[in-house]
């Protein structure tokens, strides 16, 4: 987007002027579709270390979309941990395949904010300039342009979302929201246990807090992140966390008594888990009868090991949640309703940096810049990287 | 029951003549309630080894039942593993307490066939001579007589059940039936995995076979039960098991291929588990997407350790089943419907021996006889012992 348009867009977003915003977007979309497009994708031809196998490749402009489809231009696409796992070949999903200069390649990226630049025949409910995301997993969002089936595409609300929030709404906040709502009908004043301290966990804290649901949060052991632990605790607390502890507290015998006091003896019936192993087991001891343990990750790389007695005598139920499955099993209307609800919650933008490759014309140099950023990303507690191609 | 009545009762049961049966039962009930009653219970005053802490104690005849209650006389009461665990103090349920000769004692027994001998005011739907079981756990069924609340009592069908089947219907067959029906709507031709080879497992095999549901059964490793393994496999197969393997087969790489062939590639979506540990984990690999793992025991004494990925990506759900909870959460009508359905299935009587203490007048000698039988029961693969007091 031209700098002036970009400024106008920011202003319109801040002022929540939908008509101005739509006009600016439309203008930007036309400009970008009429400009000589530099189409690019981040691709790989074999699985491996992303800093070695990922490359930036230019490709020819897309043909007009076929009936029932949309051509979209991606504005901002996050690099999520699961995207990295797909490049490594250790995640149970297949990337999009494309042909560039006669060679078949995989395109990375599952999530990202796009805007509609061309609407195919027979498509209802989309206009040029609409902000959209893909409801189908592994859409190859690390591309400047793609053709998406309208039925697989989710329109975002016309106002209320920043570019960064829109680009990161589909996976983490959606996962947090669905886990808080699909297993149990939580009421104001109910309590939830969780061990997520990254983006899903942060969204859980915020969404719960907006509804008056209280969270007890366990974060990594103190020695892992040394001095950063106090910042982490402060940051989760500022998002609305009611209590934040390190795993060391799980060995503290007064914890159970404190939890009973805070909850006034009401059983805790939901626990959200992305860790596994002994600390997760220790957390389940604070669950009451008829509780649901919902797992969405396994950062400890250890299995979920639980005493059978908890299932039999406390009626614990263990489930998993995978947002990709949720999208697959829900209608376009359901998906758009979810986006409306998430937008209305006005979640805080995740800590991020934007990796802008659009000012680097040379594919080789752009690849170097990308790989350098990926190398940085491997360090723990880095910010989320959002790609602008 | 007098010998002649007993013979008549057996004949009426076999010929399925409900009116004759009811008349015989009524006659027997009157005889036994008018005879000088030898009331006895198997009691304990502290937790410990059952062969050391259980005693037979005589007590005074019951007063007439209060309004809304029934006096019942137990005919046959099984000694189940969980009863032993309660005596040991390692099971999460409390036994019934009674006062005998001024001393407060616990009475054992959760399951047993009783007949109604006296009906309290205001009780609907019960008559003297009805066969009943307790719908409330830990009713103290190791007694000749007890007073039960009518609302906690389940009437058995007037025909179709032998004494042994009636005395053992409430826990094992009920558990098997509920696990096969509460989590999934299985259709004829569907497959179930299970690792129970004792009474619940045997009931699962029979109930599944009656409905055309197929079972793949895993039983203990060959070295544990040496030469008996072939008998075990033959006996489960004769009950209707489609395939029976020892745990060694879980390491056989052809098993997966065979299962795919048998199931024609249809995903297996129910697994019933009473073992836990590595063999249970190995079995879950043969489950398809959206499967339910239902645990009702932990004979390996190892936790249920499963990869989190199975929950997230295959949408595995893990539950427990406790028949006591089922009874607690269901109405008297539901409970009686369950008994009707189970009766109609005409399950095979479990292998058993009846420990008849009624011919031993002396409490001390009856206690010796009981402890001797309990000692025998500790050996693996013993028959179920049914108490007749």
C-alpha cells in the first residue's frame, strides 16, 4: 500500500470509520492490483531446517479467479511454530503445492490477513477490498497472492481489527475462545486452570477476564527463564490473570488450601494444557469432579500421563483441541460469527515484529533476510514474526 | 429356603413360569420371615487384610421397615475385588455402618440378590417376594437382612434370571452394557478394542456379539498365566470374541495390517480399558479418528500415559466409567430398564462357587470358613465367590 494510503488506513482504523476504511481498502486494492505486481512466496522443496530449506521465489501474476473463487493479496502472515513443524516434516498436515518456473514446490503458511483483489463469477458476500482469512488449513499464506475458494474463505468484520490482530486472529485467539466455550458452559466466577504462557495462553487470560471467568496460571520453572520470570508474571497479570505461579509452586503444600479458599470450594472443571508430563499431572490434582482437561500442545514433549482413578472416580474427561479441525467441521457462517465475537473482545496485539521483504527486490537477498530472522526466532521467548512479502 | 421350595423355585425358573415363581418366592419369603431368623453380617471394625479383619457376627431381627422403606433378605452376595479394596481401605467409597451388640461396625458388600420380606407404608411398586438389588452403592449386602429405601432399590424382572445371574447383574454386566452404549452409538459390524478378560470383559464380548458388534481382545502376556492362556482364549472365543491376542501380539508388525483388513478400513472408535500402562498405549494406536477410550480399571497399577498428539490430531477422548456413579445419576425407572435389557440378553452365568455359611451356627466357625475362602480367592484366576449367609 502506498505510504499515504497506509496512513489513511491507520487513521480510519483508529477512528473506527467503516466507510472511510472500506474506501481506503478498495483504493489500495485497486492500486496494488493495477501496479506491476511482484508476486512472491516462501517455498521449500524438501523438509528440513527452515533456515536451510526455505527460499523466497518470485512467480507470475495469477490468472483471474475461476467461478466460486477469489484472488486475494496477503498483507501480513505470521510464522507460527506449527508452520515451522510443517517445514521440518513433523506436523500432521500437508502444505499447499505450487508450480513456479516449472518446478513443484511447497508454500508455507497457515494463517494470514489477505484482502480480496478479484471476485470470481457466482461468488456471494465478498467484495474487492474485504479483509479475509483462509478457513482452510495450510492455505500457503506465505505468498503475496493466492486464489482461494470463496467457501473456504472467512470475511473479517469491516472494523475493529488492526492489521496485526487480523493477521493473528485465526489460530491463537480462536483456539483460546473455542476451548473456553466448547467443553463446558462456564459462568462468571468460575475458575480455569491453564499452563499456556504464550499467545494462546494470553488469549485465554484475556477472554476469560472479559467474561468474569478466573484463571490460575502455571508458567515454566524459574530456572528456565531466569530473570524474565517476573516480567512474564507481571505481563500475564496485566492481561487479567488472577493468579500466576511457576511449576515450583505445584510442590507447595499450601497451594491446595489457597485454591480452595479462592474458589470458595467450588470445583474447578476446566483445565487447558499445552505442556504435558509431570507438571500437567500435578495440576490436574486441583481439578474437581466432572472436569475437562483440554490439550492443544505438548511443549514438554512428554506424554499426558494421568492416573486412571481420576477418570473413573472423579469423572475426568480428556480431550484435544485443534483449531484446524474446528474450521473444517463448521460452516462459513459459524466461522464468521467466531471472527465477529473475537473482534468484539478487542484483544491486545501480540508482541511481534514485522519482517518486511517487500523492499528487497532480489529473491536471493530476500531469502537471506528471511533465514536470518528465522534463526533469531529459534531463541526462546522471541516475539512473533509477521511476514510482509 | 426349605429344600422342597428350593427345588420348586429352580423348576419354575427353568420353565419360566412367572406366576408359579412368584408364588414359590412368596411362600419362601413367609417361611423365612416367620422362622426363628439367624441374622448375620460379615463385618469389620478396622481396615486391613480381609483374611484377618473380617468376621461373621449374628444380630437381632430387624424392626419393621419405616415408611418408604423395605426389609429385604439377601439370598446371594458376591465378593467383588472392589469389596476387598474397601475392607483394605483403598477404594473411594465408604461401607455401611451398623451397631451390633452395642459396637459400631462396617458391613461389607456392594452387590447381591435380595428378596423383599416386608414393605413399609407408602411404598409403591414392590411386593413381598420380589427379587431386588440395591441401586445405592455399599448397601452392606454381606448381611442376611437389611432395610433399604424403596427409592434406592431396583426391582429385577420376575423371570429370566437365575439366582447367580441376578446376584451378579448389577456391577459387571451393567458396566459392560453402559460402556458399550453411553459414549458412542455403535452399529452392527462396528469394532471395539478391549483388554478385559475377567467378568466385565466377558460381558462386553457377549453383549457386543448379541448386537453384531465385533471385538478385538487383548489378554495378559503368555508368561503370566502359562498354560492357561489357551483355555482363556478358547473361553473368550466361545463367548463370541472375534479375535483374542496376548499382549505379545502388540509388538507384531502384521497386526495393524490384519486389523485394517478385518475392519475393511473402517476406523475403530471405542476402546474399553481396565489395565493401563504401555500395553494400553500400544492398543490405542489401532484406534481411528474421533475415538473414545473408556477406562474402568487399572490392573497394571500404571497410569494411563498417552501421547498428547492423539488427543489433538486424532480427536481421541478419554473417559472413565464407574457404575456406582451411573446408578447415582439415573432414576429408578432407568435402573429397572437397564435390568430388563440385561436380563433379556441371557448372559452366561459367571464361573463361581457358592460359600454357604448358613449351615454353620457358630459365628466363630463361620468366620473361619469365610477367611479360608478369602485366602483361596487371593490366587489369580480363582472363581467368583458368592456368599450365602
